[in-house]
C-alpha cells in the first residue's frame, strides 16, 4: 500500500525583485510504499532539496499534491502544520539539530513533550528505542560530550520515538567520518527491516546502495530509478555509480 503519493509536483521560485522565475521542480511523480526505504539522488541544483522541503511540509509547491496516507499535506492550514509534522513525520538532519543545553534524553523527549505526553510514558517509549540504537548509557550526556556518530544516533532516536509514518532524512551521514557513516548506514537498514518507511536524500553512493530503491532527480524531474530486487550492496553500488555518471555526462532520460 502506498503511504506517500507525489503527483505532478511543480515548484517555481520568483527572484527577489520579480524579474526572473526559476523552476526548481517541473513534473515530479512517484509513490512510496509502506515499509519502503527510498533514496533520492541528484547533482546540486537538481531539485532534491526543494522536493524534500515540500515533503516535510516546510514549503508549498506551485502546483501538484503530496498525499500522506490519503491526506494532501499541501492543503494543511499553516496553524496546523507544526502539529502535523510532529505527529506524522520524523526528521534526521545532516547537522543533527540537537540543542546543546539539553541532554541527549531531553533532546529525544522534545517532540513527545510538545505532544503533551506524560513523563512516565515518555520513559517507556524511549527505553526500547535507545536500546535499539545503542545509546542507553549516553542519555544523560550533552551533545558536546559525544561523538558525531553518537549525536546522529540520538537524532535518529528523536525521529523514531514519535512512531512516525515516514522518516525524512537529509544527508544523514554528511557530517560523519567513514566509521560513523557505516554505523548509521547499518542502523537505517535495521530500522527499515523493522518496518519503518524511510525517504532519504543523499550524495553518498554507499549510503544509497543500502536502500531498496533509488530515485534520481535531474532538472526538476525524476530522471531514472533503480530497484534493488535481489542485488547485493556492491551490485547496487555499481548501478548507482553508473547512473550518476550518466547524469553527469548528460545521458538520455531513462525512466
């Protein structure tokens, strides 16, 4: 069953003085099935960040619709947007977005506090998530006291603890070294194996090769997509690399 449907999405930005129009997205169509793990790739300026912002209800399209479990998020009223994000979406950012004056536990608790959940229930919700991510012993520490990989695990915990319908990840390994990146890559695979739906924007071919499907964006459109099927990680890596090379050299569209 499709949990996310993106239909004829278009986004046009007007420059500050109204002299020029920039078309960031021209005609985006795709669906994400419940439990899928989808990566979005493309060169800088291809429109993938704009797409992610619209999917996150941080920006509105010029036309088209984004349906999350049958609800058109582009039509949600401004005063209801924050609650909708908090109740339906989990976010993992490149720069973690943790508050330095909050412990890791309090950072993870923040969306639950905003939901009005009782403290005892928050503790029950956190315990299995922290155990799964291997951060139980770190919860009392502050972000500046832990490594980048540990910060990102806390950020993933914050995304998971609300039990979101969809996790949106923006370059989740972009600020990490290779060892920490490997850990996050494995973690995302495990989370997806548990049934969590993930949509991730990444420049990392290695990270994308862990996904079940990769969408390639070029000039504001879905240019190509690769389904994992029975491919192993190294085969998926090669397929992705070849497609990125085709993108870079202006190869023909292949949907």
